[in-house]
């Protein structure tokens, strides 16, 4: 997770100028921590797809055409992606003179993919290719994917050498990622593969949200096509900048005479892949009846799986769309997480074997509809024994989206800010952030230097997070937002950042049993300091007649939107009227008496007090059951106290600071 920065290297001779040279590594992201993908395959259906490929042969010794080889490569790609994550989805289109759907519905099944690929037919009359409709459809579908916390990718397989692709951009926003595999003929009087390649690079650069890859081959080798498809398995959020060894030297260094030896591809060959032909594909039930013979080898299958699980992300640039959607933790973490879609328990890769469970997380929807809460307990954060935990209570029409986006993005954003601040000189840091002391159970504790760095990181990360949300023009967060209470544990230090009315409470041992110590303030409009700030900014703080106990924030001259908290991510309609995204940051030094930490949304605190929650956790059977026990008790309390009211979403994280054995004996 740690980022490192370095100097950019100039691209070596021969690298097309449209692509930048290699950059330094910034992130390493395990696959389980990425957004699920919607991938649209667009296959060239022009006459040049019927050119025969070399080396590999089909049944009865018949050579493969480009189109047949592409079908094989796509099916193997899909099977590999679904093996890694069964929640990726795929759709298919053909490119003749323009774009046309083969299968519009996105599916995670292999059989629909096989049927779609069988349905493609070659248009021998196609002379030119217009990518405008492809880009227009991709931009439209990408917005749908984002609303579901997914990212959208187009993989274009292009085979024309004699005509340049045409396109017009439907929008200036970069909403999807474009990958290109270009199979071309040798340069000649009727062919201009270099110009086609440059045009494709230009299109890729103009539309790609994340790092788009382009690969080409003029050799006609099936194994080269398969190697390129292996490389495209890398998740767009996980990629390196395309390095020089991935790119060909100029395709037209010298135009050979017609009778001269053909120009060989100059891209570095990293491996010679042994290829065997079989007719059965493991994940397709009717694979034996396919009319598309499958090329397969143990090496290829291992390579497919290796590339997607070991890629390193290195960003070329940060656009405004990059900033909003780039997430280091997937909206649904299944492979390395325990819990539900809304509340996840993630263990950093490499820290999963033999590591004791340090807590639990649980979320239960209320009776108001969609569960807008999100939570994450991240074990192995920053340090091997470190942790990040956060609960996020969304509100408004798109509150469920905001809470997940913040949950997904904030952990990596915070850690990256922390690593950057660590490079600041000691004097500069001390000047900007003077030390503050805090009393912990009567003893004066001076926060560590490490806390001062985390404090600065929290302030910056929360500010950047809110800006990123505002830049998501396609999503309306004017009256939608989320609270956030996040805790970073590093050795014996706890750093608590609080925004809104979710709460963090510590359970600490005393002579009279486990005592509750509240670590955060519920930032609601009724708090004196908060109300004063809002009124100074011309916002209004009023309660509705039917809810006299709930103070809300309103616009100066309108009875809207009525926000029941004074700090939040999002809610941009009120950001000029006193609602802020500046967190309150506090420090706590963990003592031997501190047993566990509980984070919960207001659906819990509305019906249970601090002591009740701490008592429930202390009496839980084990760490894994603690969070659910609190949520179950909250649901029962809602029915008992407010039988005629709609129950709020309830989400809880329990982070244990001592081993269970020590707690029992103490």
C-alpha cells in the first residue's frame, strides 16, 4: 500500500510519442480490493478479420483466421476473469462501418458469451470504421455502471490496416477505459498500420479514464494475441503505465520493397508460449460442441491468473473523473473479506494466514428501504498489526453511493497522505501542527510525533475526498452525503477522525467492570458551536413541529433540505451555509486496561446508550459475534421503543485491542 515517488524516465527511441514513458510506482492493490468491472468487447467484423493466423491450426489442420483466434482469446480471458472474480460482467458488439450490439445485456455467465461470439458475421463490404457510436454507447453504459459502484471498460479488437478509424468524442469527460488489440498487415503500398496505430493511441488517450493499454502484432502469431489478452487481464485501477517493453518500435522504420523480406515485429518477446489445441473449455458445459476450437496450455492458464493477481498500479495522470472513482477497496469485498456487502472485514494480502481475528463488523438495513450505511474493518493497515476501521452513514437520494465511495476511497487516500507527509521536515511539521496534550483517565498524555503526521493526513484526506465527490458531475450529491467516523490504530496509538453523528466508544477496564468512554462528539445542528458556525454562514437551524427534538439545517430562504447533522461529506447545497467536511481529530494512547473499541451509526445510538453497547460487546461469545450482537439488540430496542416508527439502518464495528484470553482472565 505504501506509495513511492520517483522521477519520470524519458521514453526510449522507437516508442510512439502518443504514450508517455514509464513512471514510478504509486499503489499496489490486491484484486479483492477493486471495483467489479463491466467489460464490453467490440470485435472488428471487417473483411481483414478473415486473414489467416500462423503456427496454431484448427481441426483438420485448417489454419485459424484472426476472427477465430480472437474468439478463442476472449473466451479464455472471460474464464480467467471469472475465476478470479465471478462478479465481472461482459457484453459484446461488432464493428463494421459502425457499432452494433451482439449482446447488449451484461452477464457473468460463459454460455451467453459463447452464443454472442457465434453470432458475429463478417461484413465484406466494410471499407471504413467509425468509432463514434462505440464511444457514445460506452459513455452511456459507463454512467449506469458507476451508479452500481462498478467501472466500465471497452476492449476493442481491431484488424484493419488500409483505412484509418474515424471518431468524434461524445463528451469531454473520461467515463470509461479503452484497451486496444490491433492485428495488422505488413506496411505496404495499400496499408498504413503505423497511421492506424497512431490514431488508435490518440483515441485511447482521449477517452480512457484509467490507464488504457494498446497492443499490436503484425506477425500473425496466435500466441502473441494470447499474450496480449493475458496482459489485458490487469484491472484498470491496478495498472502500470505501459512500459517501453510493452510497446513496439515504429511500424514504419523502413518501408521494404515488395520483394524484400517482411519486416519483423520489434516488440520484446518475453516468453515463447507452448500452445496445444483442444476443443473443450473447462467452464463451458457444452464446450465439447463448440465450433470455436480452444487454444490452451497450463502455462497460459497460470499466466492469466498470475497477471491479474500481481499487477502494480502506476498512474499516468489524475483527471477529475480519476479522482472520484478510483478506489482501493471494492464496493463488495468477497475474496478476502468476512461480512456483508455494506459491512466488510478486510485482511491485507499476506497477513491472512495464522493472524488472529481482531474484531467484527455487521450491518442491518432498517425499514426505510435501501441500506445506506457502509463500514470497513481493515486488518494490517499501514503496519502488520495496524488497523483501519470506519463507519459511514449515508443520507439523501444517493446516500448509499456516497457512503460506499467514501468507504472505498478513504483508506488508501489517508495512507497515501500519511506517507507524503512523512517526507516533510521535522521543523516544518512542528510549525504547522503544535503538539497537544490529552488527559487519559486522569493522566496527561502527549500525542506521539506519529499522531501529528496522521492528524495532518486526516485533514488533507478528508478535504480531498470531499472535492473528489464534488467533481463527479454525473452523480448528484447536492442533497446527499455521508457521515464518517474513522479510527487508525498504529501500535499503541489511536487516531480518531469524526465527521457527523456516528460515534466511537471505548470499552476500558476499571475496578467496577468495563466502563464506556466516548471518544467522539455527535456533530448535530443542536451543538452550540456548530449552530453558531451555521448561523454565521447564513444557514438556518430549526426543528420541525412534528420533530421538536431534532434540529435541522436549512437554506436561508427555503425550507430545504433539512439536514440533521452539521458535518458531512457531500451535501454541497449546504456547504456555503455552514456544513463542513473538516473532521474533529483526537488521539488516544492505548493502555493495558483498554479492551475494545466500538464504532456505530446513529441507528444504534438512538436506542442504546454507551454503557449498554459496551456491556453487550463485553458479554459476546467471541470477537466475530460481537458486532452482530449489538445490531440485534438495536433492532429489538427499536421495536420496543418506537413500535410505530421506521427503524434506521444499524451498522457496528468492534475492534478488540487486547486478546480475548487476556480480557477473560482480567
